[in-house]
C-alpha cells in the first residue's frame, strides 16, 4: 500500500517509517524538515519526503488537500492536536476512501476510576490537551460509524526511548530526580507515592500503528490503548531506578502542600497534571484485535531513555548508563 505518515521524522515516526518500508509499503514522509532524528535505518533512502508546515497550511485551509493529492491508501497522522485540523483532513480524504490512523493519548480518560482502564470507559478528560484529543477521537470514530471515512485512534501513554526525557518518579521532567536516586540521596515524593504513570517505548507505539495498517477490517472505528503491559507507582518507579543504579532507595513522603514547596512552580504543575490523571490502562483490546505485544516494560523503556541521556551528557548519573 501507499502510506503517508504525517510527522514522520519525529519520535514515533522514526521507528514507524522503517517498519512500514520493511513490510513492503510505499511510504511518503511528511515533516517540517528533512532531518531524521530517530530510527535511522538502511531503508530510509526508499522513502519519499515532503516538506510541509502543517500549521501554516491548516490556517490557509489547504493542508488536507495537499495530503489527499498524494493519493495514499493509508494516512497516519501523528501530529494532529486540533479538532478543526482533523476535520479538514477527513473532508479532503473522504472522497478517496483513505484509511486514517490518528495518534491520540490515554489522557482522554481524565482521572482513573476503575483500573486498568479499558477503552469503553466514559470519557471525563480535563485540561486542554486531554479535552481536545477526546473531541478528535469522538469525531473520528463517529465518522466511521456513520459510514464516512474509516478511522482508527491509537492512544499512547508517556512515550520514552532514546532521545526522550521520561516523566520521572516524581511525575515531572526534572532530571535531578534521577540523579538523586542514582547517587543514593533521599528523594521526597508527594503523598504516599502510590499514584501511577503508564509509559511506553516509541517503538512499541510504532509497532501498534504498523499492525493497525494491516488490519483495517478489525481496527476501523475503534480506539486502542498503546502502552507497556503495566503502569507503575511513583514509589515503585523510584525504587526501580535506585536499584538500576546499584543504590538503596531512600524515599520520604510529604503531603501535597508540603511537597509542592520543594520544587519549582513548573515542576509542581507537571506533577499535579500527572498524578491527577494517575493513568493505568488495559492493552487487552490491542492485543486481541491487532496482535499488539509490547517489547518493553515501563522500566526497560525508561532505562533506554536514561542511558541515552547519560551518553549524551544530559544526565549526570553514570550508574544508569546502559
């Protein structure tokens, strides 16, 4: 098939494009630039590249038509963050009967209630990102159910892997958290450290997209969680990182009011966003219908991120070198 990947040179696309080429598909890569950050492989020369500024072309109302003119059998959209953008693309692709795969997020669920959360749970998103992604999901799935364009939505968790800063055991992106654990210093966590995070390696996300391309008869009109097998608690995550570095875990637990005073305002905001969601989702549906089988556990995927950061001198934690 002829497959167009929008956002092809980003973190997921860098793993996905080589998978699609290896499967025998003709791939057209759309991006703002020609640089390839991840997943460099021997088959990249077989990929056609189109340089495009999506935001600018969406604003002019021409992006959807540009994609439709590429005459793809399948379009994979990894970088759609506005409902109007999704609608423009669908309206342009509908006459061709193109199969559209969209990258969503597990944050469409809002706070976890019953865990692991399945795809059929009611949506109660909060925050602009989760609310908008839930609206895009609803639009795309209704489009399929009403007999329009066939669409599938895949919802990754917290994406990690080489080149990526992982959400840390305190629920934010501060690298000093890993450095403190790797050096055996005490680390304070909010509450009792029992809130959850659900990571996924970018290559496992790519695996799921590649599988969905091959199974439109099962995937169209459906949403799938794409994460590691299990979520992890903040406490368990911190203990695992200390163990990887060969250190004892020295953890302290503070009330939210006390803990937020120990970090910057931006870190506090990031942490609140993550622990308020506390995602823990089921991947049984993706396993059953797509044959999805994540290669990495959460900690294995995070370890690759940390090893990359150490090797590139972004993280001062030699004990976490792979």
